[in-house]
C-alpha cells in the first residue's frame, strides 16, 4: 500500500511524515520545502504476527509494509502548472490513497500560505486542483468516445455516463462522491482520475486539543463535515505529539499515549484507516524459517493470494491448508489444531479471510 501525503505548504505535512516514518525529510517554515517526494517505508503493526513469532521463534520475521510518500506542497493553479503543480499531480497519480493533511491549529510563529487558518478553503484549494486536472482528462475521453460512437452505437451509454460525471465534477464535487454503477466503475478504469482516489483527511491539531477535547476544535468540526460530504475518512492527528513519541521505546510510547487518553498512535490509526479505505486484509504464513504477513484485497481467492508469495504458487495451485489465527492460538500449536480438525483444506474458490494462517500446496 502506498499512501501519498498532500497538503498546502506549512500545514505540518512534512513534520507528520517525519514523525510517522523517521525518514528525516527536510521540514521548514517556508513553502515548497519538499520538492522531490520523500519516501518512507514503515512496518504494519500486527499483534497476531508477534504472537506467531513467540510461538515459532522463526529465523526470519517479516511484517507487511506501508509506503508513505511526502508530496510537494500545493498552491492554487497547480493544475495549470503553478508552483510545483505538474510534479505534484504526477506524484499523486502513483499512490493508492491520499492522506490530505489539513491545518487545524493556531500558531502565529508558523506562517500560513494564505494568511489565516481556514480548513474549508484549504481543502477546496487542493480538491479543485485535482478536479480541474480530472476535467481535462475527462473531456479528452469524451471527445474520443463520441468519435468512436459513429461506428459503434454501443458506446452511447458510456458517453452519457461520462457527461454526467463531468457535470458532477463541474459542480466542484470529487469523483469519489459520484454514485457509480458496476458498469460505470469498469468504464472509468480507463481514465484514472485523481479525485477518485480514497482520501483520509488528517486534521492536524495542537497538543492541547488532544489533552483537552478534540471535538471542541471548531476547525476539526468543519473537516468532519466536508469528509462526510465527499465520501472521505477523517482522523484527528497531532504532528507535534507524533514527533515527540517517534524515538520513544514501545513502553514509553504507550505510557505517553495513555496519559493523553489515546489507545494507539497516529501512525497506527492511519494504517488501520488506510486498510479499511482500500479494502485490504492480511493473511499470514508461519513456520521456523519465517513468520510473515501478506497484504491482499478483500475477496481475493486462494490461488491469487498464493501468487503474492510466488507466481509459481498460483500457476501450480493444488490446495491451501488454512487455520484461523484464533483457532491456532486456542490450540497452542499447529499439531493440536490438526488433531481437532481445525486445519481446513480449501480449493481454488476459497475466499481468503483476514488472519488466515496458510500453507499453500502447489506443483509446477
């Protein structure tokens, strides 16, 4: 999973990126500090994997990973090449989902590019640039479709759909809030729209907001309303807190978060929300050689999951030996799980479930 972090200059985007990834990206109080996108790879925390590690004491331990991309700050006119607009748009095309960092804190020492704190304006600035870029792409697709219609009347429905989607975008609404039918979802795959990408609004607030009452922050309330209208997720974060806990031990980190009334860090909350937005789950492989987590999309069948490990596994798939994580933990060992009949033999039509522990049988 690749998450692109976007936002106006000086909203705390690079500070949050540094804290989440410990990647050491440059962060400063002036626009366009980030020019080339910084990339940080983090391990996806999974308590199940840790318990399997204790059970098998493997030679190798490999959690799933997540890639964060810190993309250049955006300004109005980016879709026309203003600022670093073209670079921004090309970078965002390559990510699976967008973390849109929105400034929801007041601080006279940190200059806002537009001179004041206004989350609705800031979100609109970026959303509109994505929409403008999408409109250009969509208009080209409409022209091509209409020309092709002269020899293929079956494209009439496609053309009608594209016109309706264009009207939706012209109303200032992102493509992700359009109500697509199954056919329309297939048709739009030919035109990868920026405003169709899933979005998590990261409402960057002050530490005092977290200590006191998050919901009392008026800016956060605005972001929540916009997220609901635009079919997006929203998470309250504090780049300052994340920076403070970045280098702490797990024990100190948990103690610090507990004092603030938080169960998990901003990183873990973003990962959890990212998985939910993209419909991702993890299956696990376990043994003395290696304990490992593999990320797949919900609905993936066993042969395709096997292909994540190696293409030969998918080509020569015979069956999958599957036990649920909870069943294995209750039994205490794979041998006992087999004795109790909890290890199942599944075929090509089996749909993988989150937390499945699998051994694939194949022949090539």
